[in-house]
C-alpha cells in the first residue's frame, strides 16, 4: 500500500514551517510565532520593508503547518491584512505595511472566518467629526494578540475599510475554542466613535482590495486542505499497516485498500485543482473567482468524504483527539466553512454563471445587497 505525496511548494519556507509545526504541535501556543518568525513580511513589497514574495511563498508556509496539523492564522495575518492595507493611500499603506513587516503593529482582520473578506455586517456613519461603527462580528480569529483591527464596513452605500486601535474596540463579547483548535471571538461594535483618519479606504479602492484578499484567502485555504489531506492519508495508511485483526494486518483487507485508494484519487484531483487555481491567480485570469468557487465546492466534498473514511478506518481511535488523524479530520471538516461554505459558493455560481467576480469586481453577495 504505497502512496506518494510530493510537496506542492517545496523550498526553505516549507522546510522551516514544517519543522516548527512538528516541534510545537500539541503544545499550548506561546507568544506570537507568526510575527516572531517574520512570516508577516512574506508578501509585503520590498519598498515597504517586506520580503516582496509571492502568494506561492506564503502557500509554502501554509502547507508546512497543515502537514503537521498546527493551527496558526497565517492566512488572515500574512495575506488578508497586507492585501487590505494596500487599499490605503501610498503614504498610509507604506507606513502600516512597514509596521506589519517589522512586527511593531499586530493587525488582525475583524471578519468572520465563515465569510469572505469582502463581506461585512458592520455599518459606518460619517459624523461631523469622524465616524461611528455599529454591528456584530461573530467568529473572528483571536488566536494571536492584536494591537489594531481592520474592519470592513458599509459606508453611505459603498464599501470602506477602517483601521481601529484594539484598545478602542475593547474586549470581545465572548471567547471560545473552535472545533479545529482556533481561538475565536465575537465582537459587538456599539456606536464606536472613530477619528477621521480611521477610514483608510472606501469605494473602488476598498472593493478591489477586498476582492484580492478574498481570492488569496480562498486559494490558501485550498492549499491547506490539500496538505492536510496528504497527512490524513499517510496517517491512515500507517494505522492500517500497524493494526492487526484476525492475526493479519488491516492493510491486507481488500475493502480497506480500495477505500484508501479512493481517498488517494480524491487527493490527486484536489492537488490538480489547486495547481490550476494558482496558475490562474498568477496569470490574473478573468474568471479566477469562478474557478476558486468551483474548487471550494469540490474540495469541501472530497475533504469531508476523506475525513469520514479516515475516522471510520481508525475505529475507536478515530474519535480521540490525541490521534493526529482525528485532528486533521476536524481541520478538513472545519475548512469547508472557512470563507463561505460550499452552499454559499454554489448559490453564487448559480446566480451569475456568466459574470464571475474577479479581482476588480464586488462579490455577488454585495451585488445583490445581501450579507452574512
């Protein structure tokens, strides 16, 4: 029962992230490893003090962490935040991107993990002096400490981005741990007063930045899913080879071999889809958002099927969180609901099959005036 899992994004970044994950998996999170390791500078432009890397470089880090089942908000902190900050004016964007790259500012997106970065439940009003925010944001990733939050909002019928000091926001209404081990939080913004400079972008600039952040988040989540699938299958094969029943290894049972083969075929299909998405992203394909949505739907179905199969083939061990395969299965099931579940993306595909949202277009949910 042999399977091959070559890395999607081999290189030094993958190796370093993989080693860190292997050394710290199962341990309580200490400090802020994402910023301490310099990963926040990965896609920040060189002129803003960053590395000037590509999304593929960040995908290497995501793959390395997912391979060992370590949960860190790399996508939110290292992709969504820099891409949203680029919506600001040149001087403002450079100043805050430099702070992100060097770690002096710990900025987190105040967006629900279950929705895309271009959706918002916050309403903004322009006052005589400054702004006022109202809304409830549920399911925000609060794994790492934050000094500032990037808050997407609706302002006078158009999109806007606000950079808000964490002390001004205050403590979240509730905190909890999600099924895959993230630290989540719900925030209530009740007539939160902000200075005039808190609005860093609005209109087309905010819309385009949110679209780019959404595309990156969907693509990197797909990378995470494929890397986790590879680990899940490896763990399942090892379990079947080591466990014995009726005096023989479980790996000799034909029905189990066929089931693993089915998981491996699903993995190969998912890997091919991610490579295709990355190519379209690099080429700035006009139908990129449609491709990402189709991939999201397909990977959600494949990941759930493989997670259920792995749990069943592990028997009683499959429901113990001490087993890596179980934690990976939880990760895969939870990933289905990251940045919109498959039902949402199916609905959006059906709503506009000939007019997909691209990097310069608003998401379909906002075109129709709906929010989640």
